[in-house]
C-alpha cells in the first residue's frame, strides 16, 4: 500500500513549515497582542480561530491544486520551481537582514474585538503570509503522481500542529518574546538562523526531480 505523501517531501515540508511557523508574522504578532491584552486563555482561543482559517485555506488549496495537477502538469512543475525560488528569496532576505542589522523589531499593536476566536479567524484569513504560503510555498511539496487531496490532508495536519505550537508559545509568552525581539542582537541572530534554514530548504526543493 502506497503512502499518501512522499516521505522525503513530507520531511522537507516539516522543516520548512517549522521555520515559517516560528518566524514573526501577522498571526504570531497578533497572538502576542492577544496574550498581552487578554491573557493566556483568551489568547489560545484566538489561536484556535487562526487555525480554523488555515483549514479554510487548505480546503481552497485542495480544490485548486488538485485541478492544476491533473489539467496542467507542466504548469504545476513551473509553479513548484517558482515556489522553491520564493523560499530562497525569503532565506536571502532574512540572512541579509541579520548580517546588515536591518532586521526590524516586532511591534505589538492590535485592535481587539468582542470575540477572540473571530478576531483570530479574521487575522489569518486575510494574512498575506498565508496567501503566499498556499500559492508559492506549498506547491513544491505536492507529488503529481499521488492524489492531491490526501497529500493536502497530511500537510494540513502538520501545519496545524506546528502553527498551534508556535502561536501558543507566542500567545502565552507574549511579553517575554516581545522583549527578546526588541533587542537588536537577538533579532540579528534569529534572522541569520532563519535565512540559513530557508536557503537549505530551497536548495533541496529545487534539486528535487
């Protein structure tokens, strides 16, 4: 019985996703804000709302990517290469920011609505990082020889688990993490590490046949 996903691609995806999950972005910054303003319990509800939005993105990706794989295999391959190049660009950008000291501080400023869950859902459904993830980062990990829905289900499970871990850490330890990213030395070290990891992942993606 064949596995729903290529084990090599799945392992590579876990590595890339882990790096992206811990990288400060709109979702993680909002998790920090929720933790600071509402407390840990409400912040975890906010995290649940964000991951509900991630599931909506995966459902949309399941429809679009599955159709693309079947109808236009060459176009899908080109999209996968573009995704690898995008990951490389993210790595270079992060590495350059760390080397030059241009890594910016994480500022926590967010407006809280009446519902932590709905606030989290709204932030993630409109998150530009999520849009780029599903249009550029995810396609290189899809194996056209295997059913796309089963693969996306496995990738969705990994994404949710890693996002929950990272976002919850940001939410519960929001103030401490904010202080850490306020220090220039910490930001530079963090950016360099993220850049190296993303460049390694991009190389593996682009060398995949």
